[in-house]
């Protein structure tokens, strides 16, 4: 095991542990803080995958903006602790989730060993490559995302402004 | 030249030294802030303890440490104690990526009957080719310290301050990120060291296929991107929660905002975080727009200084270290001047109202930064296409 | 043994699928709408990780472009989801998923 492998294992344990924290902490604030740790861990994993730009965007967009938004909304609600954080048929839902997880893992792990796609390293995808692809091959999708964000902006404003019910 | 244990040890010590340097700047800045505010407001300021009141820092530190460590009854204890540390981390991490000077080259030498290979010590904690992205990403985590502090205090003023802080930081991060897009387009790199290299020499550019050179101006980013520099500097004020953007702790409305319940050393750590953000901001402005550690009006600086040092001390480690020291002094001068501007602005301008703050962020800074990006793109297209 | 521990594409895919499963479990077991939104973010992130891993091991920038798009969509989804949650909280003074039964279109 090289240092690369050790770093990978540490990062994956941190990310997965924090992700488990997200769904198991009864207090939603702690869930959100755990989510921030997961996002940071994944950003570090993008670093190990030589996707530096994505790592930065992951930190800026997810850890820096989306999760801060979550934390902010939760703090506005001031939910210290929920009386019953997990849904009624807690056991059965966990059971279902566990079965789905086990089945998927049973499918994924053999499949991933069959289709072992590790190619020889030539050169990593640089930010310049990423920008070139984004603004040539995927430029239509890029524009569509722009329109989507505009629509979301208007929609979020409309939702936030509405007082509920029909207002004159 | 492989990385042996000595090199790793040197680098570890260096990282600690750079961090401690940043922390040690805080008392000095506090002194400068108090004396500077007194100067601006025609008062004396702290002048009793030691010459010019310089020993006041030590007295303050002793006072901070010996205060009672107090946790309010309503607080969430773990998060309350963790928040000051979390507030300190992003600034420290971001500062690690800013290049302070040229690297020191240590020649091979003999010690204890062994020969030690040549070493190169970078004058920054981590040299990375995506420095800007890293700094922006890490400093966007700065909102957490304030949010957690405000919420965990169990005090409504703290909570209001924290929510203001996070909304403000998210809003101004947009302007901050877009303001440097212009400079990124011109230099075409995320690497801070390369960026500094490109700012060497006199002001020169290509336009319509012709090369122009103005020999009395340095080749700094601020002359290519004056608007971008101004917008970036304004946004760094908001990011470090300094007046006129210190709505999170505006004492007229919110007692002391997010750190109302904090006292003693915990309060000092918030201070360190704030001054750390200031230093990162000043360092970034220096690196992007003011030529980094390069000195103005001495073109081909690095070779010139190195040759000068070699002429006096002969080639080797000493010459390299002297050159590094020269650049470090220039970096400190530039950052110091910018920090003084931070303090100057704080004691000159009044605070914004919250709605005017948001208006400035979203309706003024954002359109101007977008316009700057578009203008830069058009000019670059014309200038480079011809 | 050392070969199996040597990190390749498969390791990233396994981590990604585990993360996705945790997200699914979160959606199934939690009652709080905001935590459910967080679990959805976890799932999207799992997908991002596998995209980035494929992109890295195949030297294909398309995967990273997809991550970019997923991030934009996830941010949009979070913004709208939170806006709805705030509206529901105002109306019913709570954000359990059960309250959404009362919505009429």
C-alpha cells in the first residue's frame, strides 16, 4: 500500500462515517454539520482523482453554500431535538434499506471485479480540457443549466415571498 | 534529489513557523488597530505599558488567558467550545497556499560525518498548481465558525448575528469569485507562483499584434484589471467581516453579534480568525494585483538580487537566503500597507444598514464583476485575435 | 492481498455505492424534510464521485463535465426544497414529511 492508498482509505472512512452521522444524528443541526464533513471529504477525494477544479467547486458550492443554507434554515426553525426523528415503522424501513443495500453491494462488487476498467495512466484531465469540453461539446447543456438556474431563482423567490393562501 | 527525512522535517517545521507567524501578527495588528484608531480620532490610545504601548499586547494576552472559561447555561457545550477553533481553521489553511518569497536553495553540506543533499525550501506551506481554487474553497468554509458560534450560544442576538454573517458571506463570495475571473483570463493559470512570475518586469502588453511597453510602470495585475482589483478588495472586506461590513457583530443592534457570549481566550480566537482573513485577503490582493513579492522598479528582480548577493557572499546558501529575505521584506511591506488600509477604512467609514449591504452585494458588486468579466473577455479576444 | 488493497476504479465505485445506499436509507428512515433533502444530496454526491472516478481512470473530461452539471442541479434542488420547507413550516409550524400530505394542488 502506497501513501495514495492510505489517503484514500482514510478519506473514504471519514466520508462514509460522516454520511452515517447525517442519517443517525437525531438533531438535524448535527446532521447538517456531518454533511459538511462528508462534502469536504469528497472534495479531498476529488483531489486524489486529480479533478482539482471539481474539488474546489465541491468545497465552494456544496460545503460553502448549499450546506450553509441548510444550517441557516435549521437555525431559523430552531429545532433543538426532534421528539421522534425516525419514521414510525423504523425497524422495517431500516430493514428495507439494509436489504436494498446488501443486494446492490452483492451486485456491484462482483460486477466491478469483472469489468475492471483500470487503464494505463497517460495524462490526467486538466482544467483546460474540462473547460474545452464544457464550452464546445456540452455547450447546449451548459446553456440549459443556466436557464434552469434562472427558473429556480424566480421560483424560490416566489415561494419565499408568498404569505400562504391566496393573497391579493 | 529525493525527499529524505531531513527535508520532510524542515518542511514540517516551516509549516508550523508560517502558522505561528500568522498568529503572531495578531497582537501586532491589534496594537496597530488601537493606536491607528486613536491617531485617526485624535486620541492617545494605549501608551502606558512599555514604549509606545507595545507591551500592552503582552498584558492583553495575560488577561485573556487568565479569564474565567465560561459556558452559558443555555449553550450547546461541545459546539460552543468548538466554534472558535472552527473559525480559526479556514484562515490558517488559506494562508498556507500564499507564496511569501522565492524558495531558498540549500547547497549540499557535510555535518556529523554525513553529507546532506541539496534542499529547496519553498517559502509557502504548500505549493500547489491550483492555489486559487484551494484558497477560495477553504475560505468558503469560514461561515461555519460564525454560524455554529451563534447557534450554540443559545442567545437570540448571537443567532441573528450568525445568520447575518452567513448570508453576507455567501452573497459576497459570489462577487469575490467573479472579481478574479478577469485576472484568471489574463494569466490563464490557477498557480499563484506562475502568476507572480508573469508580473515581472515593466508594464508590457500586446494589442492588435503590436507590443507595447511602458518602462516606468511595473507589470502588475492592477494595471490590467483596475476595476477587478477594486471589487475584489471590497469583497475581501465583507469576507473578513470588517467594518463597514461588520453587520454580524454590529454592537449598536446586536450587543456583540455572534460572539456576545464569548470571553477570554475564546474571544481572542475569533479575533485571530478575523485578522487571519484580513491577512489572507491582503496576501491575495498582493499576489493577484500588486506583483506578489516582487519589488517594483528593479526589473529582472530575481536574477539581479541573486547576483548582488553572490557578489557579496559568494554563490551558495547564504546568497539564496539573502535574496529570499529581500523578497520577504517586499511582501511584508505590501501586505502591511494593505492591512493599514483595512484599519484606516474601519475607522473612517460608518456601517451599512443590512438592506443596503445586500443591495451593494447583489445589485452593485455582482453586475459590475460580470461586466468586468465580459469586458475582459472582449478585449482579450480582440487583442489576441489580431 | 496487496493487489486487492491497491486503489483503483473499483474502490471508488464501492465507496460511491455505499454512499448512495446511506442516502437511500436516510430518505427511507428520516421524518424531517430537511434531513431527507440532505440524504438526497448524499446520493447526488455519490453519483458525482463515480463520475469523477470514471473520468479519471478513462482520461475522459466528459465525466467531470457531468459532475459540474449535477452540482448545478443539486444546488437548484436544495434551494427550491428549502424554500418549500420554509413555506410549509410557516403554515404548519413543523417540517415533518407527514405534513406534506395536507398539500392540495
